[in-house]
């Protein structure tokens, strides 16, 4: 049980966290700050936060738990804004989709208090953003990856693990590098592919007519293409090295399949499709690898 | 109202059509044939068909409406099997995802009776196949594309249009070539990309561990990767020329975005993402282009 949550960023991710913490009875009071005053005000009106803070620093003041729910590119500046009030007894977390850059920023800015920081990535989201879409159930049943470093305090790591589990999440730990490589494959590259597909279609002279014919498969495949451009620009830039590595492997598989189709090599093409189809048919979200 | 439906192929698409026609009171009797006798038997046990036919030809005998719901690659052989019983008063349709090859097969095999054939592509499906998944609601609210040719009888085309509308579908007509180009973009290429992504991930040494981290975005993006390998092999082969054209445009958009990410050009990268995001945010399934 925490006394006071300092919430920096009252959008979809931060707002949903505050709502879930309150509903679970895990926090008494939420003090929130958002870059846009209208967001902070809206969050208070909705009951997502109890008190509006005029700055990130003041949101941290008096908190025993702090959540940074800002675009990954704003992480370092946010750490700088709050560093003077971060203490050894405080649990500080983020919710960023990339972890190496966040860990680097924490090391560089928080220095002696980097042990209070537990890097976190809840595998949850929506293709819409903003506090209006905040949802106390957003994290329930989802996976949360914690990527502690050598200086992370065990006590804060345990608090973080217990907290996410109390919100109904499945928690696992891995190194920041391992996290970024895996998420380049299962999240960042799929977003890039969905963006690229919609971009390629709408750029054609008949693009709008073509798009109007998309069915249920197109709908699901491109859902993530509606994601927030600034947020995803930052994620793709931040994790570009792993992204490019994963993209190369994807491009090889794609080029092979296209060549087989052009050559009319149905047998080999079917083999490649069958491997993908059988893999995906047996896949279940949140199911551990065997 | 039809007297007797001759259903060739009692799988997901054919079975769902029979169930929908029966529920709507549009047909009195369904005579079904599937390549696999166990499928035909199962279809009869489920009430999808009323009578099992021992051959495609006998399924057509006495029918006033015939539906071919077979893999596109089997269309020509199926036309050959039934040609001697196709009459000028019969409405013959298919449900294939490609139309040029189907139209070519109809011209070549049905000859004088090609006017009875109305090529149809209902934009509906599931990532699972087989009669056990047949669903009377599969087509409801979906788009159906009819691609008549110059010899198509107007009377059959009108019957086809009225029938699909009675099943709750939005019907539009276009040329087979236009259909195939558009569906390469919104259906065949997305399937290929989903297959290629899952193939590329599972082929990595840590593939299974990586896949276990996929969240809701990965789930939706790759849903179509679980599709039937033989069916999609045939679709990709059949429409390979349009597919390759669309793939080239996609590969250009993807390569541009990767280069911008590698160069750290956030501004241009965000522009490309924003075009995709705004396009997809405003897109609604089945909504006509403006």
C-alpha cells in the first residue's frame, strides 16, 4: 500500500495506472502533472488524479511512488526535472516501450538514486491515446516486463513486482538489451510494417478506393497503424538498431516468399506459409515459450 | 427464392453460405459435395446441407443455384466436372479471393454457358477453416464484390445482387482486373507480410521466447498469419503479378522509413507515420471512398 502516487503524464497509460491503483486500494492519493494543463485538469475532473501539480517536480514532492508515463524521448528531461526530490525510499517506474535508452537516462541523471528506479514495460495499450481513454482494466491480465540493472535496489524491485501482480499482471524480468531486441520483433517492427502498408496504399492514385475495400483481415492487421505518430516516431528512433536488425530478417523472408510466388514454386511457398501458420495457430498471448 | 442449391465445397465459406441461405428462407434444399466424404457427412449431420452428393456433377443436377466454394486453384477442375449440367437458367457463383483466374477458367471451360456464371468475392472469412466453423452470420454486414464480364447474363447478375443483399451484404461491381489489383493491396499483401513476419521471428534461435512476449498489437497484426497454407499459397500464386506490384510499393515505403530512422530524421519519419495514422484513424470497414 502506497500513500501518494506522483503521476507524471496523465494520458492513456498513466491515467489507466492511477485508476487501477485506486480501484485496487493500493494508493491513497494521486498527485498528477501533465505537460498540457488541460490534460491535468481533465484528469482531475475524471477522478484519475486527486490533486493537480503545477510541475513534474511538485508531483514528486511527498510521493512514495512515482510513475513516469511520458513519451520515451521525454524520459531524460523528466528525470532532470524531478532528480532533486527523488529519494532512496521512493519507488520510481516508467512504462516505456524501450528500455535501454530509459536505463541510460536514469543512470546519467539520477546517479546515486538510480537504485530507486525500476524500469517497467507493461504490454498493454490502445491505438487511441489521451486521458479520455484511461481504463482501470487496461493492465489487467497483461504482461509486465521489468528490466532492473545492477544498481536497482532489491526492495524497490520487489515492491514493483508485487504492485503489478496486485493489478492482475504477469510479471517477468529480463535485461534491458534482451527486452529491446524482443520488442523490436513483436511490437516495433509490426507497427512499422502497418504504417508502411497504409502509407504505400494511400500514396497510390486509387488509394482511397482501394482502402474502402479492406475487410476484417485488413482491419485487424492495420489497427496499430492508427497509433500516435509522435510516440511511435520516438520508439522507432530510440530502438532503431534492433529494429533494423529485425527488419533485415523480415525483408529476407518476404523477398524469399515473393521470389517463390514469382517462380510459381508452390511447394516451397506453402512450406514457408505453413511454418508461419502453424506457429501463429499455436501461439497464445501471454503464454510462456516451451 | 431458389429451389435447390448445389454446394460444391462444404467448408467454412460454402457451409456458412448454405446456413445463411436457409435461415433467410432463400432456398428450399441444399445438395452438397465436398472432396472429402467426411466433410460432406459432417455438413449433413450439422444441417448445413440436406443431401450428400457423391460428385460435384451430381450436386449440380437439378439445382437452380450453384455455389463453388473450393480453393481458387481447384476452380477450373470443378468447372470441368460440372460443365455438362450447367444450364442457361442456372445461377453459378464462386467465392474466390481472386477473380481474373476464375473468369479465365469460366470462359475456357463453360464456353456457351459462361453467361450463367457471376464471379463473386464476399469480403468475409476467419483464420480458421472447415465446416465446423460454418456460421450463418459470416457474411452479414460484409461487402461482396461481383466481377461480371461482357457475356454475363444480366438476369443472373441481378439475381446474384439481390441474393447477397438479402443476406445483409453490401454489393458492388467492378472489373476482375480492378478487383485483383485492389485485393492484392488490402488482403493478399497483408497476409504475405503477416506470414513473413512470423516466419522471420520463429526462424531466429530465440524465436519462441520472443514470440511469447507478443501483446495485443502483435495478436491482431498476425491473426491472418494463422490462415490456411494451401488456400493462401493458391491465392498468392494466382494473383502474383498484382501482388508483386503492391509489394514493390510497400517495400519502398518501408525502406524509406527505415532509412529515416537510421539517419535519426525524426521529422520526416513522423510525417510518414502521421499520414498512415491519420488515414487508418479515419478508415471504417465498408465505408465508401470519398
